C-alpha cells in the first residue's frame, strides 16, 4: 500500500523520542544492577516485578512466576494466599502496566541486545500474545496444582515452569554448567534445558523479544493493566500527520496506529518518537499530565 | 528503518486513550495494602525451629529449597545381612515411630540453591 501522505517519509523522530531511545539502555543497565546485586541476597523473601530467576547466583529478589508456581504447588497441602506477591504485582501493574517490561526487565534487556544483531526480523501475528495466558494458567497455576512439586519431565522439587524456563537456563543453569565444566565435571544442565536455551537465543536473533511476545506469563499479566494504569500513552490528534512513524518504530508489532494501550505493548515508548503519542500520567482532575518534559 | 505504510485512518476519529485516574489509583492502593499485609503476614506453615513462618520466610524457602514435606521424610533403610533380630528391631522401631504432626514446614536456615 502506498502512503497517501506526502510528508510521511520526511517526518523525523521528535527530540523526546531521541532522548528516550538514548536513555532506555542505560536505565535497563541500571536496573540490572538492582536485580543482580549480590549484597541483596536477603531480599530473596520479596518477589520482584520482573522476570528474573532466583537461582541465579547474583539474584537479589525472588522470581514472581517461580513464587506463584510454588504457591500453587503448596495448595494441595495448605491453603496460603500470596499477599506479598499479589500486592507487588498489583502495585506495579496499576502504576505503569507493562512499563517494567520495557525498561526494567533483565530478560527483556538480553533480548533487546540480541535483537541488535543485524538480521532480518520475522513478523509475528498479534494472536501469538495469547499463548502467554495459556502458559500462565497451565504451567504456572494448574500444573503445579495437580503435580505438586514434581515438574515436567517428572522430577523431585522442580516446578514445571522452572524446568522449562529459558531465564533459569541462562541465569542459573549456564553459570553453574560453566563452573562445572571448568572444574572438569562435565555439563550438568539437562539436554532439554540446553535445547530450550539454544532455541531461545537463536530465535531472539530473528524475532524481537520472542519470550516476551509468545510465552512470558508475567508480561501477559502486567499487560492486562495497560488499559487502566496510571502511566499510559495518550494520542494527540492535532500532532498526527498520518506518517505512521509510530507503527514503524514499534518493535513488538503492535498496531500503534489504531490503539496503543494494548496487551501486546511493553511500553518501550519507541512509538512516542512521532510526537502524536505522548507518555502521561492519569490525574484526578485534569485528564492526564505529560509524564516527561519535552 | 522500513516505514510501514499508513492505512486509511482519520486521526480526528481515533480514541485519545486517556486513562481515568481512579481505577489505577484504587488498584495501586490495594497493591500497597496487600504488600504491607504480606510483609507482616504469618502463614499457617510451621518452621523447623517452631512457630509459624512469615510470608517472606516462606518465599525465601522456595528460592533456597527450604520446604520440607512430611511425606518425603523417609524411614532408615533396613539392616543388611540375615540377622533376624536386627530386622525385628528395625520393624518395631518403624512401627513405634510417631507420624509427624506437620505436613510441610520451612527450614529457615536452608541455603541450597533451587535445583532449577
């Protein structure tokens, strides 16, 4: 389809958009220091709001998905409500939706870095995002509820989602395996997990954030808040020249030109480069206020 | 960057997507209350040292393989050899051994990395 707008190709990213693009990797690196702080081992009793394996030797918080699956596995024995987990996720979700996915998640950052390899990217249909809810309900809640602490493939004390999680393979399995190889004890990580890790790294080169878009149960959960979170993106019709820079910049394949606060968005704010989409906070009187100065 | 062509769309007719303050605020407030309650909450799960485990101790037990299940507490293996007396003693001891009153408990001192 030919673009009917003559100035479409000439439209350049706004200063705010350029600034956000420059700053985002540094913010992600800064958060890496929070999630990977070795001094924070005592914080393992508190679930984080990002996808990050608590078996990583340097992890400081507990993985919310691992904690949720453990609570589900505990249900046949004793009924416990995860107040802390629900509170953290509700607070983070209501405040920013999936903003933490785009700006704070270490696993998302790894995928962003892998996506920088100049290879032609594959576009995914929007419906693949619903797989995240299948993973959330099936692997994180139902399967541990049925199997208890046995995972797939059956084993003791291993939750299914942890058994299959590429973040666990990358952040915990890989360091442990490297240590074991250096000590001359061979490769201890299971073939299944090694295969999952290799597939994940391979696919992250060709698909932007494959884990976040297809499988991440935490991203799926936080994205549900995108429709009413305090921080959100607002469309300004007066600024729109139909150049479609917003949609062209979106690495997640969201149809930003139609609707932006949807479940497929990780709030990387790349779309705000056109100037017609503005990051803002909802306020009680005035409808919303710009979140960032221009 | 490859520019995606614009489909026929009238910006004036598009939803502004401005969010209302109250739903987000109420949800965030509930989140704060739940977080506060969670930090102070004592679970029904016992600790090895006695007393109830707090929620943070329980989560820490998940991450450090610190959960102990009564169903997994195994009896000592039978004695080797053909000594019938030793076998009888072992069987009597097993019969007399009291079943644990707990189903699951938390070892707060556990430091084993999760077997992920």
